[in-house]
């Protein structure tokens, strides 16, 4: 389950960010693109930066990442600053200040933009990506592009990506591949996993544990997984395969890549149980993935173009859907004039 982590004490110099690993030769005889390795979280020490414009903006970006609710959440005193629609933090998913391997880190992310994104069928900037999360994971509204908060997020991502060249690859980016069981997810089994493995932090009703009173803009020690203060149904975490990969790799507390605490079946079923619960609704999801061949098979909202049921798109099995989309892609592209 997603959770907010207390920021770690950082002790290493900020200038040491990435170690380059040897690049194997390509099949054509040339060198393959360099692969960068993420450092431990302590290597990304914002406190060592100078007290200049860049350093201050990086530090504010990290603060926004760890304590989003305190600056732009729905309970902050200045109503004009209420951009997030829930009291989560960015670090609820982008763990350890967005520096943990395979917990959707931002290390190297700045170097990948601008990039084509299938959800929009358009080239997007890093600012577009931030606002995508604001409207979905944070269930809120877009940050103005010229706001200090947007600049802080982007500058913090730049700092985390400082030594990664444009288009460079970082080992540990995103989430690892998840091989879903070849069956429909079992929400009843998932409810049992939730009670056994998750409820002690997130509560039996998935409401999380608040760090302070309602209205105090202090967020959660452990965030809610469903209900009005959670991510909406347009978030990436609202897709079963995506959520399963995150949970398998990072949950419960203490899990990490290569050291899971759940099996594939447990992660798959408990993710389905969580996603079966009510949450905020994102308007106009039918506009997502206008090039329909880009739409992930676990995106649980219409329109569907493969003839399968909404239930299968939400709970699987996904293998047949993936095979179907492979066969449909050419005809869909041809019909669109691509």
C-alpha cells in the first residue's frame, strides 16, 4: 500500500549523484547507451546546496514532494493555494523523496522530457507530467506554469537528474515488470491479504492514519487507499497491473526491489481489492488515449475497442486482452489515417 515516509537524514555531498556502469557493445559493434545507477537516498542531499536561487528552489521542491499537503493541499489556509484535491504527498507513491529504486523515482526523469506520451497522443513537457499527477493522483487542479511551486518541482527533478544526459537510462526508474497471474483477480482473497498485511497501517477501512486533526494540513502518517481523500480513478495507480507492480515491489513497509514481502498472487489480489473500493472520479476519461492502440488493457474506463467487458479490463485476465490489442493495433492505426 502507498504510504508517506519520514524524510531520511541525508549525509553525503549532493554533487555525487550517479555512478555510470560499463555499457555493453551493441550488436552493430558500437557502444550501447550508458546505464546510470541510482545512489542511496543519502546521496541526494539538498542541504549541501548553496543558499542561492537554485538551491532554495531545489529545497522547496523536496519539501513539496514530502509534504505536498502542507503547501498546496485542500486544507491550507490560503484558499488560492489549494491545488491538490487530497491530503496525500507526492512521496506517498514516489517514495523516499522520489529517490527509491523502483518506487517511481524522479532520478533521471528530467532527462527524459520532452517525450511522447500515449495518454495524450502528444509530446509532453515535464510540466505537463507534473500537472497530470496534480489532476489524477492528487485529484486536484493544474499548477500555473509560472508558479513557484511548478518551478520548484521541476528544479528538484533537475537536481535529481543532474548527471544523467538527455535520453539517458537509469537503472531503477519506474516500476519493474509485473507478470500477472493468468486469471481474474480475486478481491475476496485480496481482502484477506489486506487485513493481514495492510490494515495495521492503512486501517481496516482503508482510511489511513492522519498525522493531525482534520483541517490542520498535516497530511497522513499512512495515507488512505480509497475514499474521498485518495487518488482518483484516472491515476496510474488506478490500473490493476500498475498497482500490482508497485505493491509487489514496495509494500508492506520495508519491502524493496528484490526483497518482496508478497507473492505475485497476493499483490495482484490485494491491488484488486483496493481498486474495487470507491474513490474520486476524474471527469472526461474518455478523452484519454485518443489513439486507442496506446490504451493499456488495465485502464478500467471506456471506451473499449476490443469487445471485452469492463470487468475484464478492471480485473483481468489481461493476457488475452494484450494479445487482442496486438492484432487490433494495425487496423486501428489504419482507420485513424496513421
